[in-house]
C-alpha cells in the first residue's frame, strides 16, 4: 500500500517533490509506526464491517482498529467477536485489499482465542491494541501476544493504550510510566506504537473536550500527554512512536469561537468552499490539533470518521522547506550551525539531528510536497472536498 495511492497519478506528480513510498504489513515496525497515519476505529458490531474495511482502503485509509472494547456494550462482546471473525474471514476468502488491521481486545485471553477462530484469516491482522495498559496488566497482554505469534507463525505487533486512572492521576503517574517503560523495553520487538486514550483520561475528571478547543487546552489531560512523551517518546533510542489522541467530532453544532483556519491560504488556491466545509464539519479544530500533536512529538492520530483521514494525512506530508532543512542538517558531520536553504532560520546540526532523522522517516512514507504545493492542495486532492 502507499499513502495517496487513491489519487490520480498525474495529480500525484504535480503534488509531490518526492513521492510516498510503498509499504506493507511486513515492513520494518519503525516504518509501519509512522505509516499508520490516521488510524480509523470501527466497532466490531458493524453489520457491514467487511465492506467498511474495503471502502476505507479505497478512500486512502492505511490503518484500522476493529474495537471490542469501549465502543461496544458489555453485553455485546460475544456477538461482536463472532461478527469480527466472520467478516475478517470473508475478507480473507475474497482476497480483498485492506489497510493495516488491528483488533482492540478487552482481555489477554481474547488474543489467542480470536487468532484460533480466525484460522488462516489471522494473516490479515497486523496486531492488537491493548487497552488501559499498565505494568501490572501489560505483562499478561504481551505474553499472550507472544504466545499467539509463536503458535500461528505470524508477526503480531502491540499498541498499548495509556488511559488508565493510575496514568492520569499525578500521584501515581510517574511511577506507572516508568514501570511501563521498563516493560515495553523488555518486549521492544513487539511494540509498534504507544496510543493515548484521551477520552478515558478526560473521564477521570468528568470532562469532555468541546469541538472549539484542542486536547492541549484541557490542562489535566495535556499534562498526561506531556509526561507520556517525556518518558515513552524520547529520541535517545529508548522511546517509541506515540500517536495523537482521538478527535471525536464529525458534525458541527453551534460554535462559540471563531474558525481556526485562516482565509488567505484557501483564497490563494481558490478553495474558499473547501474552507467553509471544513469549518461546518468542525474539522478546523482537528487540523489545529494535528499541528499541535506534531509540535509536541506525536505521530499520526486516532480518528472515528473517514472524513478525518484526509486532513491528518495532508498534514503528515513533509513540506519542501522541512525536507531541505533536514537534508542540510543530516549532510553536516561534526556539528555546527548554518542558515537554512530558505534563508529564514538557523539550522544546528547537533540539536536538530534527531528531528531531521524523524522527519526523513515521515518523508519516506508520506512523501515531500512540491515546492509550490500547500496543505490546501494536498487536502483537496486527498478527499477534503
């Protein structure tokens, strides 16, 4: 699969200075973690689950989670498991193309049980999402994953979710995250990425973020994100990819604040109607939050509606300016500082090297925009209209 592969070839040639590269579910986990992009969650009870997966793939979705946890009721678990198995077996029998697929389980026991019931269709599964992850329950989840991978002969990757109350409350957070870091290091070869459960984090304080604000405006949750990045997202070789928390809005109600998208970039591309549609769908808030995710060291994002995917992916493309900066930084040996190719900033080969290395990995899977191409054009082409 390849990001933006659903776009016409001629349009891709115009949009990209360097094209996104292909990858598959067998790629290096370091590549897959960045390639996840906008990870679309779907309840396992969906009666059209197989069709949903194939349609999502055609619309540019590259990763999906079939959820057996909070998105379904406690009484629906047995039905949801059966539905997920049936539809995944149907997809496999049809040889249908699909995104990277993960299953969000409730218990460690579900991992082995679902793999057994899937039979050969387990090869569609890239891994499992592990909810409410702590060092106490995480060992059982990761042991079950390892045993299932060995039994089936398949590589199965884990995405633990930091969302428990112990991770949220200040008096327990530091010790929990340190313990989780040690556990994940022990199982590093199986850890694809760390996910953030902002909805559960907010619930610990009886909060819900309104669409006019980003998660970074919700200070109790923003503090948790900062600590997770601090301990689990370090760029010193000990860290992991940490993904952006869910954006849970997909239609607009009454707005309290002004739109967060400037008019000029859209007017320059004659895309004022696109801007209005984004505002009407509350996607201007999503776009701002993705910018803040990236600035705070997060990669990709959890989404709950296909309309969110194009915005996340368009913002994941490396700009021509960013690429030139990173290339200049990585081309210097022994440190030192230099003016950027765009003559608008100072690049320092030492302090900026880790940033440049991460950016080049993103450029590998999302491509580099052509010099005169803006986010607006990328969003428009990717499906923003």
